[in-house]
C-alpha cells in the first residue's frame, strides 16, 4: 500500500469514534437512495477536464483562468472547450461521474501543466463558482500562501452563504493549506479501503471526512488511466455523495449537507 498522505491518520480504524446518529431509520436510503445527481451542477476547479474521456462523458461548460497583466483583475476567463493539462481534473471528474452519473459537470481550469497555479487564478475560479451559482465544487487543490488566507476565506464564506458547497481535499503534506481548513468548506482526506461508498466522519477537524483515495485506478490523459494515491481522489467521492443528496433534497444548505453526510458515515451509530 502507498504511504498515506497527511491527515489520513485520523481515519485509522483505532482512531475513529462512534458518533451519535440522526433519527433516520435508514440514513443512506433517505439521503440519496435512488438519486443519480440529475439537476445538480458540479464544478471541477482543477487542471481542466478531458470532456472526451469515456469515463467523463462530457461537460456542460468549460472555462480557463489565465493571467493577464493588461487587465485590472490581472486575469481573464477564456470560455470554451479545453484540454486537461495534466490529467488530475479528469480523474476527479470521472470519480464523480462514476457515483453520480447524471450530474452536470463544469470544468474550471486554474492549474498549469506542472499542476501548480497562481493564487489569483484559484481565487478567480472560486469566484466563477459563486457567480454562476454552481451547487457544488470539487477542489482537489489548495494554497499554502499566507497572502491568500484572507482572499480565500472571503470567497469560501461567499460560497457558503450563496449555497455553493465547496468540497476541498486536504494537502498531502502536513501543514495548513487553504481553503481546506476553513469551517465554511467540507474537507476530505483519504482512508484505506476499496469501497467507493465508504465515508468516515472525523469529529476532530480540520479534516472532517475520510473517503477512498489510496492505490486507485483513475482516469487520466489520452483516454487512459493510472494508479494513484492522494487526498485529491478522496474529495470527489464526497463531492459525488453531496451531489446525490442535493439532487434528492434540493435546497439544503452546505451546513445541512454536512449533517447528512455525518449521518451516512460508516462510524455513525446505528441506534
């Protein structure tokens, strides 16, 4: 097994406590039984998405954030089909599609070919999410920059209050990164196991949920796949579950979605 990324130790079997259950007779059936994610818009803020990859099955829209010093905003949004510069965004999109086949996917490219990007463009991508009213966004990326703490905190709060759920992967290395450590987002790390539906709730954040993300075969460039490990691949599992919940229960706030996810977690008490 690959070495676990940072934050995953909270989901070791001997560390996870049982949590009080919500008063639901069958929490998972109530939460998303029969749901396919239809009618829910999900943004992939990443390296782009290969819309033609067979595991993705198309995207509803695509936009690339590019630096542009000739503008007051210092960036421009280039709308239209684009490629995935790495494969990372395609992997996340395909995971979401595998669990929530009828979601409406939107690609927002903010990373370059080295899987790095400017904080300005990351912030611009999140602003795009809020301004376009996407129900959820998968953020399998984060920023270590202290300078971005304030701007990312502000846009994460804007997303929270506008009912756009931000699902954020924790960084694979120890240390604070943003916005995954903000209370206004839903933070995720990976845990051992092969079940794509497994979900564990951690009552001692900053990382709130654990999901599959170790030694996974994931979609990548040129219609292919690779085997990879990372918190990046745990987050889209939770994004998909959130989309299923929102499709079945439209109008839930991010806070309420978190509560439902806790209720369907593997460590939620059964009585």
